[in-house]
């Protein structure tokens, strides 16, 4: 057999071999699931004790998609996970799934603060299998720790300045022996004296929270009552 015929035979055998090879399944990581829309929507507050959110998945893909959520409920003061939910299911084409979450109001008696639970939500998708949940709170909170420490330090300083302002009003603007107008004028003067310092703490808090939101925003967005 001459070289030309041998080359043709080898190419034909290679082609047959490739046709007979089984097709490997496409993993979730290799598939583009941007056709699944994910939304977290805060609902109108009905009671002060709870703030409700809806987590919504909408399938605009050509076929059905399997999904798994990892929802991590967190204490707003310690930023520790208090509960982890991992629902899963299948979403048909052009269908929508909605899960309702209720965030409880909590009190931090030591620091005289109140706030609602916060949460992370992360979704994983697959076509032929159910993917295990991918929970992100631990890694995200590790990345956010230094900024959170600054926020807490700034809040302690603000509380200290506010407490000092209140003590000054109590001592310099007594209720007994003063008319309402005199007392109000005295308190207004002290509040104005403290305003620049308190405004500075408020501005620092806003800047730090913006910095916090910029840490891995696609993965580490935390949902809370604004």
C-alpha cells in the first residue's frame, strides 16, 4: 500500500473512532445559565416584627433547569449564620418559582441597637443532575471582616459622642426652673455643637458600607432592610 492510500485509510479509521466515542455530559460550570433570572425583592412591611422578601427564579432557557438554593440567614449584629436553607427543584421553561422569606426584628441590648436579620442567597443550576448547594457566607464574611470591624468601631464612637451630647443637655438644660422655650433653646445649642461630629460619623458609616458592598458584589451581596 502506497503512502497516499495508507493516509486515507488512517483518516477514515480515525473518523470512525471519533464517531463511536460517547459524548461526555456537559457540566453546570460549562453551561451558560444566564437565561435563568434571579431576583430578591423586598415586600411592603405589614408588621414591624417582620420584613418579608421574595426570592424569585424565572426560567427563560430553551428547556427545564434543575436548581438548588443556599439561603443563609444571619444575625445583623454579629454577622453569624443562624440558619441555612437549601431548597431544590426543577423549573420548567417559561415558568417561575418564588420562595417567601421572613426576616425577624432583633435587638442588641448591649449596644442599644435594633435591626432585621440579613441573608445571603446563592443559586446553582444544572440540566441533568441536581447540583449540591454552594453556600457563600463563610467566605464572604471572612473577606468583609476588616471593613465590618471599622463599621463597629465607628458606631461605638458615634454612640459615645451622642451619649456625651445627651449628658450635656441633661446637666446644662434642666427641666426644673426653666421654661419650655428656654430648655428647647439650650438643647438646640448643644445639638448644634455636636452636629459636625455626629455628621462625620454618619458620613464615615456610609462610606464604609459602600466599601462593604464593593467586596465581590456578584457573589457576596447581602440582603437586608435598607
